[in-house]
C-alpha cells in the first residue's frame, strides 16, 4: 500500500466536520499528512538549531519582562513578586566564605530560567526539567520556554506491532499493524492494518497503558457524622412542620468542615438557594438536600442544577428511624454514584474491645470467639 493510499484510507475514518486529510494546494500538487509531518519535523530541527540556551548570568529581567508560551504573553510578575525580580531570590546554597562564618543571612541571586520553569510547571505540567530549556530574548525582553521532542514523538507508545497515539497524523507517520487513537466521543479506537483492509472499531482494550477504573476519592478527611446529623435534624423539622425540602452546603476551610443553611425558598417539591455564603478561601465540598417523606432519588431538576464536579447528596424519608441517602458527583454532564460510606464517617465504628469470649461461632475453630 502506498503512503498516499494508506493516508487516504486511514483518514477516511474521520467524522463529519473534520478537515480534509488531503488538500489541493492549487498548484497541481497534493500535500499528505505524511508530508506535513516531515515538514514539521524539518521545521523543528531548524528551530532547535537556531535557538540557543541563554546563560543565566546574561538574563537582565525586570518587571516588564514577559513570558511567551502557549500563544500568550504572560507577565513575569504572575510568578514572581516585584521585590524578587528587582532584588533577586534567596540563595539556598551559601558560598564557601559564608559556610565558615556564623553569618546565616541568605545571599540574594538573580532569577534564572530554571526558577521560572519550576514556577510555571505548576500551571503547565509539560514543562518538566527533562523536556524543557529556557531561552531569553534580550531585545524583546521575553522569556521563551522551549519543549524538546521526545525520542519517539510526544504522546506515543510504539511497539513492534502496535502503537498508541494522541493524533491520527501520528499514526500516519508511525504506522503499525494495530493502532489505537482516541476519538472525540471519549472512546479509544482500534485501527487494524491488513494487506487488503484498514479496519476501525471501538477498542475493547489498549495495550501498554494502565488499567483504570471509575471512582471518586475525597481529598479531605471524611465528613463527620455530626454534620450529617445536624442536617437530618433540620430536615426532619422542615418535613414535619412544613412538609418541605431543605438545602444545605458543606465547605472545607483548610482546617475542618463548615456546614451552613443558606438563604433559600423551599416548598414540598423544591428548594432554591438565593445566596452565596463563603468566599474563595472556602472549598465547596457538598450540596445536600432533603426529600421530606419521599424516597431518596435525584430528580430531573436535580440533574439540571447539579453540574459541578463536587459531591451532591439527597436524603429521603427523613422521618424514618433510618433515612435513605444517596451521593453522587458530576463530570462532563454525566453522573457517578458514590457509596456514602466512603464520604461520611460511620457512627457505628468503635475503637473499644470487641472480644466476647462468651459468644461462640458455630463452625469456627474451638478457640475462635467473636
């Protein structure tokens, strides 16, 4: 199969609205995706050859210095204070002269490209020390982070007979018998090359990548049972007195959880918050509402309102001795149910001794007790 035919066949799997894989340049010559990859590769080599890594001592930075990255002009002051830019950073490695003296005052030094890279890495994870070198254009007063290419291309896993790619263009340039490419629908597609066919279908499994499972992990401690109890007391009051629902919110302030009942309008089938309680120093962890005497379930109105990637809980049959509770979260407009035991502390766990020698378990060993 020729490169041209191969490329045309592979790109025929693109969905509607995608740009044509092969374009007429208007000069009687077609440009294939393979050609584009080759041209891009040459351009990268030229760029790498023309850019030199600046020595830190030649960098004369000031508060007007900008960082050019990702198509943006980012002020240096986004990552360093005016004092740091003007006076320098504290040097964590004192000189030999300082080492032999009692003077513990830290020496100030100029900001280097590595300093800039480290702080930018918090926002741009790809700017790792291994793959990045920093350049400085004195005339334009501009810092430019440059990502170096990986040996086998960024975002690709290549084996003898299969390859995992981020883009269809990479598959064209680095073909394998079995290729795996993500689609816009969130599925991974398996493209199989034979002598006569190119087959594309949703992949059942993908080699050389980790097996993942859906799930949610709370970064903060589990929500205390006492907070849930507070909400249940309030929910029972509104259900018994007004036959209405009630809405509550749980926040993390860095030290512990804060439970609030915001201003709201409630009825038997609705609760609508009308105020925002906390500021940016508080992280909203959960919104929780009751269904008075009805079962716990997420309604169509809940689906329209609960779209953020936080925890949502609904408590039903609040007048029962043990009410019902459901917990979920939302990502990309889809919901993931969560076991409440992984979110709330359990009131039935105890650190006391639970050995009962007077209780024998039928079928257990003679010396086993509960």
